[in-house]
């Protein structure tokens, strides 16, 4: 026998399907069956003809963790269909410390009045952590489900004994992390940040990343009021973009460039005259790419940004389509220092053949011989284990494409050379992807490379193999 049976309603089951007429059977606190014309008996039956039957709604942003200590009732939410409340938002939470610690925090941030402070001090039970709070709620009872977040501001102010505009020192950081671990292990759902509010507004990106990384170990969530005083775009980049690497990985992305010629929030692109290097945010992204097993590509980075990325990465990386400045000194090419750094980390430099990139001063044109001059230069510099090909050519008129999209592709800024040269309509013998694949191997055979060497260059040093090495060390 069911405890409760709802008949004849239009059921919206949360799957995205249109509403369908059905009966809903409830046993205990769970829906156990949804079907047409359920005939089994139930203790209570409700006729919902002409009405919608929906799952309980979730209100994701409330501050109602205290209401239960007044009367235990959340009827004003239930009447709107809300059965679950997510508390602990905006950096404010019910832990850590005793109730006086939390009430002092709420009063100091203007969240309660002096009259409320005095009343709450009298009527609230005391607790110190999430388990204590959960026991206190259980004693008074409630008719609504709770999901509870930690508040970064509450924890930071408690540990640092005030809203100080500085980073936590090493001991304070260790205590913040201990409080987070302790309460997450007791069942808290994640953490909230109020980056426009004191004291969380004093946290820099490094501090935020440390906290978010710790929360992620528990498969928790991070919710934030962004730091809007620095601008909506900038504040969104600060908090969200690192986690988007996980989203991209889930969508199948396994190789990601740091920049594409122009600068972004991670670092400077190769078209820039002044290269500021990898930003703090860029370092956080490199760390996350290492963590998830995504291969890092520095082909379109400025030299300093690319070098910083190599040095900050703990995994092999790739320059998937470049050449050597030592052969043709333009922004698009990689310096000896960068090539050696990539090789030292176990990565690979792939030689490209997009028109007017891997040229050389030997014959002042762009053909397969000038491309292979770059290949042999890199091979002689770092060894055959760290060089391959990334032709970067396409079917159709590649030169016309460069002209048509010069501004978007930054070709005018990145391909300038001190010497004048004659523009070619295409790169001879590397006109398209098919020709490039076969003619590179033909060139290697013609110039005495062994089968083992050709296999290394043509397969073992390819990006997919480097990626497999990157993922083996996850």
C-alpha cells in the first residue's frame, strides 16, 4: 500500500518532456511510481484533475538557515512549490565558531539588527560545525529540505580575527583549509564567495583557486557573487574560466592553445610588441589543464608567455605549428630558448608550412626545402625525439585566406621580416594536407633518414602521442 497517491494530474517530471496525464505514487519520502491509472491502494488519495503535478522546486539562493529556530515552518516556500533551499550564499554561513562568532559576523556586515542579535542570542541553540548545526535543526524540526554551503567570508574573518585587507599567512591558510575539510566531510555541499563584500573582496585569484581546488576534491560546488567593481567581463573571467577547462574537457577537447596571436586573460599573443608573460590566471589555467590531462599548445603565444607556460607546466607541452627564429626571424617562429625548454620538459616542436611562415634566407622563397631547413635546425638543436610536423596548410587558396582575414589572423603583424621577399601563391610540394603528408616522408627518404627516424617524426612525436604521455601522468 502506498502512503499517498495523486491521481489524474498533468505530470511534469523534470526530464524536459511535455506534461503528461498520469498518477503519482509516493512511499515514505520518495516518488516510487508514475503511471496511468494506478489501481493499487493508498492511505491517502488526492484527485489532481485539471492541475499540474511537478517535482519540488529548488531555490538556489536564500539565507533561511535560521528560520527553523523561530518556528520551524517554511510554509511560505512550500506554498510556491519550493521544497529545497540552498543556504549559505554570498560568503555568509553557519560555520565556523559558536553562535556568537556568527552573529558578530552578521551584525558587522549589516545583515541583522541589534534587536535581532539580542533575540537570536537568546533563542538559538549553540553549535560549532555543520554536524552540530544539523543536530540543532533536527531537534527543532523543519518541513523543508536544506542544502548548506560554507561561506568563504565567514571562515576568512573567523580565522584572521577580522576583515583584514591582506592574504592569509601560511598558518591561517592551513586553518582555513582544515575548517573546509572538516565541514565538507560532515556533509556541506560546497562554498560561496561574496567577492564584492568584506572580507572576501580582499582575496586574490591565488587564494580563490586554492579554496576551489580543495572544494573540488569533495565534488562540491562553488557559488559566487562576482567582483563587479573590476568590471563584469573581468570578474567573470576571474571566477569562471578556470572551471570552463573542465567543461571543454568533458566536451572532448584534448589540446588547447594559451593565446591566439592577440593577448587575452591568460597571457600575451605573439603579435604584441610587449610580452607581459603568463598571468596569474594563465598559471591557474595551466595547472587545471595539467590536472585534467589536456595538452597545452603555445604556438600563437608571445615568446615570454610561451616560455612561462612551459616552465609552469608539470607535463609535456607542444608547439603544434611553428618554426625556428634561427632560420627565419619573425614573430611567428620560436626562439632557441623556447625550443630547448619545450624539449627539456619532454614536449615536441611541430614544424608548420602555412604560406610565408617557415621561409629561410637560403633561397628567399617558401617551399618544401625551406620548411625542412626549419625541421633540421630544430632536430640538430634538441634531437629527433622532440621534432615533428604540424603543416597548418589547407585545401584551397591559403594565401587568399590570409589576405581576406589578415586582421583576424594577425598575419600582417606576425609574418613581417626585415628582408623583402617574393610572395608565393602556395608552398611548393606542400600545397595541401594530403600532399604535405606524403611529400614530407618522400623528402626524408630522399635525404637519407632511416625508417626508424621517419617513424619517430611521422608518428611517435605527433600531438596525439604527446597527449597520451601527458594523460599517463594524471
